[in-house]
C-alpha cells in the first residue's frame, strides 16, 4: 500500500511526502518533517517563517503588514482611523492624539465577537431558518393538498351537473318520443280511415263498370252511388312539430349558476416567525424537533371515553393517551386504534382532579378530597405526597423530573405552586412580582400549569 495515498496512514510531510509530519510553518501553513525544516526556511527568504511543533500549529500570530511602511508589521491599532499601524507610524506622529490599542487586544475582542456571532448563527439563526424553510415547505405541501382538494370538489360538482343534465336530456327526449307517438297514432288512424274509403270507392267503381257493361236494365237501376259522400273530402291533418328552445345563459350567468371561486391571497406577517432560544435543557440534545401546528386539525380517531364530561388528557407516548373525567377512573387509550388499554380506579373512589405523565411514562394524579398526590406504577397506586392544610389541584411533570403541584388552602383563601423532587418540597411560589395571587381564589375555577420548551413555568 502506498503510504502517501493510504487513508489509514498518518499525515506526511508536504515537501518529501514520505516522512511523518512533526513540524508546521504557521507563516506558510505547510506541514514539515524535521529534516525538511531547513530546506523550507531557505526558500522564500523574504518571509519570516514561524516553524513550530505540529501540535502547536496556528499558535503564532501573523501580524498585518503596514500599508505605509513596507515590510513593517502592525502591532498597534488606531481605533479612530480603524486601521492597523506599525511602530514607524506611531514614531512619526501620524496618529498623534488618536487612541491606540495593542492589535492583539483588538483582535481578541474581534475574535470574541466573531465567536459569539458564530455561536448565534449555529445555535439560533441557522436552526431558526431551517425551521422557517421546513414551515414554508409544509405550507407548499398544504397548498398542493388544498388546491388538489379544490380541483376535486369542482370536478365532483361538474360530475353532479353532468348527471343532472343527463337526467334532463333523458327526460326531454322521452317527452319528444311521447309527442311523436301521439301524433303518429293520430295520423295512422286517419290513414286507416282514408284507406277504408279508398277501398269502398274501388268497390263502387267496379260495381258501376259491371252495370254499364251489361244489357240488364235491372242491374242499372240497382246501382246506388255514394259520389256525393266522397265529394266531401276528409279533413287534412297537419301535425305541428315542437321546437327545442335552449336556455340562453351568458358566460357569467352560467358561471354563477355552476359556482364561483372565492378570492385567494398571500399575507406577509412581519412577526410570523420567532428566533429559536439558545437555552438548553439537560436533555436538549435528545429533544425532538419542533412540529408546526396544522392550520386545519385532522381527526386521527374518535374515542368514546364513556365519561359524561371529559376533564383531562395526558399523552403517555405518540400512540397512547391517558384520560380522566367525571368519575373515579383514569383510562389509557390507543390513539390510532381508539381502543381502551387500561383502566385505573382511584384509591379513595373520588374523581381525580388532574393528571400528568412523566417522561418515564408514570401517571400522576391529584386527589383533592384526600389531599394527596399519587403515582401509578405497574397499575398499582402509590401515595407520593400527602398535604395537611392544602388541597392539590393541577399537576405538571417538569423536564427535570420534578413535579409541579398547584394547591389551595383548606379555607380557600390562598393558592400556590410547589415544586417537588419526589416527596421533598424544593420551591414555593405564591405571588407574582406585584404581590398578586397567581390564580383566582375561587375554588370553582380550575387551575392549570405547564412547562414550555424554554423551561418557563406557565400558569
């Protein structure tokens, strides 16, 4: 295997391309072995080569060259002129009275600002634009779907019109056939009568010819003629034909009758997007990407919980959801199938006030009457917190694993939020920054609490 091209080989000298890299020229950005250092320094005599150990590469500062004094390195920086300057510039008083700083200090500040901006780009701006691009792509997909659905509706309406028109055409043609048959029957009856008269006339002509050809006078006297009857010709029956008079519908009238489209629009909301937060939770690395809310909700399944009133929902996973209502049971359902998987009855037999699911999948519920907060593990209920002068209402499982519990005093004159780690009270908040209660003191009103992606507690 050629050591110069092997992907598993160590880095080789840029000059001899054989020896292992040991040194690095920070001026020329060239990797060198020790044997080639002298050869490299001897080339390009005008350069001030800074050769360091390979592991110390990029540690030597390369100062900018002065634009006024050729080959002079600028070690100072004029903040007023916003340019690097060399010692000669300073000695010649070209920047007399100006504020001068060491260029390394300016560069470190510049580097710090660049790093900060790079971090902002990496951690907030770039992910935000990715989310925006995803949002626009989702809206494109939704646009395709909506306009496809719109075309389908128009096509179906057109098919309905075609069916109605076909029915109307069929009915009109049936009326045409009925009119024709009625007139044909009348004409046929008239024709039959004429033919009968023609037959009688022929018989009478034959009788007259026979009488006139004989010498028998009695036969001549026996001939009776109906000519006076035949002189009264029958009525002439002339059928009148119906005409189809098409309804005259102008273009706009036809369109109005069929249906019309409402106007479409594109709106631009300056504050439609917000920057992603840079604050990270302990588990931020494993957090799923933010999903955009659907503009129109979709029904995944219909679940009959059996409650007269459904009070609370808590997602156990993407496929399962806990529910509680106006009785003493908490039920776990499959979201996709709509089937009931489990049913847990409270130990007190009372209605659970609120429920929450931890990241580990355990179900918590508050028992207002018993003043307890309970956890369900393997379908068994364990008491976690028991209060004395307070009654628990809302409950929330924080991303840190702590439990946030809203509680009322037994006399209904106070309310507060307490953070628990297990059964240990860690923090209590009862008033806001204006010393007002976080919640209404009325016991009739429900209390809600949740934690957002910024780890803010929302009440």
